[in-house]
């Protein structure tokens, strides 16, 4: 029997209970196994003698007189505490024969093995992937790497900064007048770790189809590229690169999102729809007059972007919001704007989040008792299943805390025998549907998904299944088009709903139907889609889908075994649940804006809708776990995930640091307190830069040699980290003078070859020509009916022996309406004609 088949029938909130994960990661990958632990897996943290280096990862707990015992030292890292709760820990020395045998016995019982880096802990110990397969031929082996397991960059050193540069994120952050910037808190490895959870579960689904173990390599560079949203492939689409511009974003027009308020900063977008919703408030405040009612604000953005006549300019819309924000506090702006159906979101710090009422009402925080402290609140689980928050309350483990019990388990007859999961014939794959590529290796061929979501989080989540074979039908409406169809980049700058690659990137491998859901006949088709589907995804404001299409009870009546995914900004059950908006609103509320940018400038924040890049990783992993449970038990469930609560998982260490020591994370350009020098330095050419991280004294000596051993660099005080931190400004000036005469690509290769983490700051055009991406086949060039052959960014991981990625181009609006209604729903031509006559079809 497969260990995953031991799940209890009622354990919906622990959908992969009964599975076992061996976690050999350090700080670079530990979030992935932690996510599986949140979903119910037994995760065993395997550490070397003395403990994992992750136990020293920043931020560190502030020591006190009471923090002198071993337990306090074991849990001194807030990052370790945040991403190792719910795990058990054992120390194994791979140079010790007995310990190696314990490891081998554990592998026989495991479903997943996770590790970080290239070559990785196991390779350094002489354990190859083939060795794992010989012990357990159905094991899923996941490696979290900077760039992948092979290719021209695979052996390069990497840092948070170099990954942000090479992945493209730094190019889109900060102001153009200064160097590109990374987030001042760790993000690259958190993205890669979260993606590793989804990648491992996807590989497990493939293992179930083939009956054969899988080897997965996650690329942190690719994970960072996926934070670029509409800036990923823009150069190939419209012939130009998007560049950083602070909080100015390219939507229907270049729009400023940041506004000064009476007590801080807020994020909003003065677009047409927002203006229409806020108009009565503007008129009350004397910021607009009654003539503004004459404009059709719902269609304003698209018409204005096309150059069609409009009654007001975007600047007039912007000035109205500026005036409103200047007069009110963040609390006033949030409360009233939400009442009006729009959102002006406060820029929160971690301190604000701890007091945020909505999170308290939703019972988000998880109290944990830690050695040396009276207890802190860690971020709670990122989603709920059937109304119960996932995760447990087990605190992070001490070094070897569970060593005795794990060793005893490894010696038991049940575990030392060959695992039941490796026995028996593989499951046969469902017959591929008419829209699949016919590849029996596609793990979700035959799965049916009704995708009612829009913008980013829901579509990206559904795309993860579509790319792997599922039939995903995107339900759209020409009367209320997805906002991404109205925003750049547009192919060849032709502004048209079918030429928007922002939409295209998030909707590959899908079908599209155009249904007017405001008609009774349209609602009837929507309910038929729900009855047809295995998975239903929606991202409307909480309660809206229930009122207009179907609530969870009706969905259960129509389709008792469906898995339903609700995703929104703040989720249901709180005082601000009705708040609508986008990822930039959620990112502001979640505290990301204050930790990106320069300390002497206002908060810039990460690029665009940042929580749209975090949430799909977490929701996809949760959905894949629920699908595995459904496979075994036949039971569906209801998943709900807030962008805010998913996003806070990437701030969990900083939230714990504030709760434990009162430290408020803030922005610090490209500097870190544990390395120096570190920065993004100018190179030859217009706006060309190279990121450099000097991780220790030896690397400093290497850099000095590469610079020609200038006299200034040989000062004795610069031989230590403390001395370099104190002289960082002067060092940056000198390094900039040296790099300014060099080509960024050549400089990157020089430094990386010498063992220094470095990376050219890449734009879209650079990413499209990136040699590592060319090696991995990251970009997939697919034929679109109107755009022609265009690139789509691929997956952020590779599964050995599996050529996976977007299967076909994103659909045009309503491209498959007739085919879906007839072939998938089984409607006759007469029924389809009746629906059209009733106004249901676009």
C-alpha cells in the first residue's frame, strides 16, 4: 500500500497525511517541505552534526540574559522558526556507516526527498539520484537550485541579489535615477522554496501515472522571473523593455500608484473604473463636479488607451485621488473606499500587521512557545480547507529533538521493508480529451477545470493544471473582460483584447468561452460547467460568486465531489472581506512596500501586483494535495485562500522578529548586515548594471585581485566584515569606478568564474536571450491565432525526462465557445442556438 493511501477519511485539512518527506534543505529550500508539512505530511528534518546552517539565517532573535541555553541557540533564527514548524528533526552524519543506513531505511519509507543547491548534500555525501531510486523506485527527489542542475550557469555561485538581477526582478524595482534594487528582506529563496512544494506534488502526480520515481530541479532564477508579471516577454511582444519607475506602473497608461495620506502612504490606481466608484466621494470633497457623471467609466481605460475620445485625462483622475488622499488618514481611506466598491490600501509595516483587525478576526496568528521567550505568534497557515486553517501547532524542532524516535522508526520492520508505494502496477492515465496533446505522460490529462477566475492568482493556478494536461475552460464575458486583456504589452502595440500578452502569459493551454453571466441562460451554462468540472476556481470578491452563480451548497448539489477554490484579496469572514482589488493592494496591506527601495526615499515596493506572484505557488500546492486526496478517497473540498495571508508567508520571519524583539523590517537598498560589499554597480552602456555580493573575507581578497589590487582596497580595516560595513559607501564608489568601464556580461562571467555571486541586471530582452534559459527551454514559442508565434515563459522547475511547459497559446476571447458547449457539455445545436437567442453567448 502506498503510504499516501493511509490518509484518514476525515482529514481534509491534512490532505497528504500519511506521506513522508525527508528534508535536507538549508535556508534556500526549507519553505517547500514546510508547505508539505502544513498540508499534513510527516516531514523529517535531516541535519548534519551541529545542525543545519539554516539555524543561523537572518533575522536572528535578540539575545537576553535568559537566552543562554542550548534550546535558545537551536532556535535563534526567526527564519528557521517560521519555516520549520510542524517538522521533526534528526541529526545524521553521512560519514558514519550506521547513520547512512538509517538514512537509507528512511528513503525506503519516503515519498519525497528535498535538498538545496548544486551539487547538494546528497551528492557531496556520494549519494546520487540513482541511489535513491535503487532504494525506492517511486521516490520524488526535489532539488532547489539557483539555476537548475545543468547548463552554462548551473555551477555559478548565487546570492539573493544576483538572483534578483539575473531573474529580472531588480530591473523593475526602484527608481530609474538610481541603481536597480532587490527586496531588503530575503525573497528569492522563499519563492523557489514555495515553488518546490508545487513542483514536488506535480512530480508525484506524474509518478502515479508512470509508476516511476521523479527527479525535479527548481530554478530560483526562473522563480524570480515569474515575479515580473507583464514584463517577462514584453520585448518580443511590443519591441521594448519595461523599466523600473518606482510606483509608476504601465497599465492602461503610465499610472502612479502611491499617494501621501494624512498619516502615511497608500496604494491606489486612478483608472476609469476606480474613478466611477469613487465619484460621489470626489464630488462631496469638491474634487470633481456633476459633469463627471457623463463619462462611461467602465469602458474608460480601454477607450483612453486606444486614443478614443474621453471626457477627462488620466492626469485629472490622478489629481482627484491625490486630493482625496491628502485629506484623509489611511483608516478613513480604506473604510470609505471599500464601502464604495473600490480600494485605497494602506501601506502597512510589520508592526501594523500584528494589530490588523481583519487578521485577528480570521484567527490567522499561531501562538508558539519557544525556548528563552514567553511565546510568540507566528504567521498561521496560508489557506483553509472546508473552513479549517491548514497546519498544526507543533513548534519548530531543536537539533536532533526527535532523533531517538526517528531512529527507532527506521529500525522497525515496517519501514525497513520495501515501501508498499513502490509495489504494484502504475495507475493507468485517463484517456486524453480532444484538446490534450495525446501524451499519456501528462499527469492531469482527463482532469476538467472550470476557471471562473480573472486577473492573476486564479488564472495562474488553473494554468498549472492546464499545462500538465487538464482541460481548463476559462469562462469569460465580453461585457466585463478580464482586466489583463486591456493592459500591455500588446502585440505590435495593437490595443485589442486578443492582442494582450499580459492575459496570454497567465492563460496558456486553456480554452475560452464567452458567456454573459448576467443572463439566466448564461448562469445556466455556468452551472452546467460546475457540474462538468472536477475543479472549480473563482476569484470574485467573497460572496459575489455565491450570489450570482452558485454558493458552496449548490455546487455540492451539482457536483458532490468537486474541489472548489475561492481566492480573493482578504478572504471571507472578516470585517474587510468585501474588499476588492488587485495584488498591488494586497502587497501594500501585507507589508511589502516598506521593504523595497531606498531608506531616504518613499517606499517603492516590489513590482506591480506582487502577491499575484506568491499566492499561486501556495494555492497550487494546496490544490494538488487536495486532488491527491480526492484520488484516494473520492472526496472533494472547498479551499479558500487570501492573497494577504499567502503573501504573509513570505514575511513570516520578519513578523516573528517584530513579535519577539520589536524590530520593524524596512528598506535598505541593496545592502545586507551580514555581507559587504554588496551592491548593483554601473557598467558600460545605457542603464546597464551588474550585481555583486562579497560573501566573506576570502571573496573580498579575490575581488581586490580582480580589480588589480588598488592601494585603497588593501587597507587593513577592509580585511574584515566589520571594517567593510563601516566603509561601504566609499567602497561602492571605488567599485563603481572600476565596473563603469566594463561590459556587464563579461564582468558577470569574470566574477562568477572566480567564485563570486554576480549577475547582470537582466531586462526582458536579456531574459529572452539568456543562455541558461535557452539551455533549459524556458521560453516556449507558440502559434497564436492573431499574434503569430510568440514566447511564453515556461515552468520554474524541470522534471527529468518530461518535456513540460505551455502546451498551446492562450485563447482568444470566446474562441472555443461552440466547441465547449457541444463537445464538453453535450448541448445540441438547438440548445446552443436557444442560449444565443437568450443573450447568453458573446
